[in-house]
C-alpha cells in the first residue's frame, strides 16, 4: 500500500492543469509531499510556480478545492499502483536528472527489474521488416543475458524489442506517455498486460491522461535517463527516437545505432 506521502504526491500530480514542470516546482518548494498537500489545500502553491501572478493565483485557488487524497488512495489500492517520489529510497537514482520526473506511477509484478542493467531500444513506428527483426533479435539477446529492455510501448521498433525480450522470458520496462489506465496504442493491449506481469509499466501522468502529442517527447527523457545504453533502430531524422537520443547524449549515456539492416 502507498504511504500517506506517496498518496499525497500522486494526488498533487493528478490535479487539473498540473504539468511535470509545475509539479517539480511544487515539490522543490515543499519536498515533503504531505507539506505540499497542505500548501495545496491552503491555496499557497502560487508562490512556488513560475509565471505572472494573474495566472498563478487562480490556478492555486482551483487546486485548493480539487485535491482528492481519499479518491486517489482508493484508486491506487484498487489498481496496485506504486508511487515513486523523487528523493525517496525507491526512486531510481538514474532518473533523478535535472528536469526529470518528480513523481512516477508504477505498475507491475517485478519492479526489481529496474535495478538490473538496462538497455533502451527505440526507433521508428514505420519500421521495415528487417528493422523489426533486428529489434526483436536484440531484445531477445539482451533479455537472455539478464539485461532489462526499456522502451516506449509504441508500435514498430518499441513493440518488436519488447516482444523479443518476452520471447526470451525477459522482464521489460515500458515507459508510457499516458495514464497507466490508458492503453495506447490499443493494438498493444496484450503487450501491456505482458509487461505488467513480467516487468513494470511506468509514467509520470495521472490516471485518465489521454495520448496527447506533446506528452511523448517529454516522456522520452525518462526512457533516456533509465538507459545504461540507448540503441536506436531505423530512426527518422525528426522522430521521437531522435529526441530520445538527444536526451541520452545530454545525460551522458552511450548511444548506438542500427540505421539499416545488419543483414545488408
């Protein structure tokens, strides 16, 4: 069961209009989520936010009446969701990079897979058959040697890498840009279930968050931070995999590439 502090952090993250940057500001001002929740209830969070007062004040007033600790606690208990809060002992230290998530929602039977060596595999959704085969083979090979495969659960290279890991009885980590109760893409519902059973799903967005395009590039910084090594398979010049690679380089992670089929 989540602790009161974890419930408070999840409830603050679930406020309407909350964003990763706003959440980081609130928890930077009040590192104890219980104190942060008290500040929210008292309408004092405007002092922690950036921007003009005519925006901060109304937002803080709105939040003061929307904090639902009891409702969030019930949802977390019903779903078996863990809450990882930055600075806590169970928060992955690799993800505590500048600009990283302040709170992570985590579901799955094997959270310990995050403690193993991790390789992230990302690439285009419009992969060639050879690219899909390469990603699947790489995921399987890594998993067979005890490496956790991290990806974003998208169709194409992400899906192939995770299916490869599962074919070798691996325990993958899926990082999503939606709420954990939203399966996107819908065709990957079985993959989502498999990752939950054998690894973990995680994301920084609260339940009910739909797949909105701006959330995916922000999500990619978590994939990059988790990676000991990032492998890019058949990425396009301007796609999400390119953004993930840029984040990985920013964090000092090695970036490798399969720009085309190794069979050619």
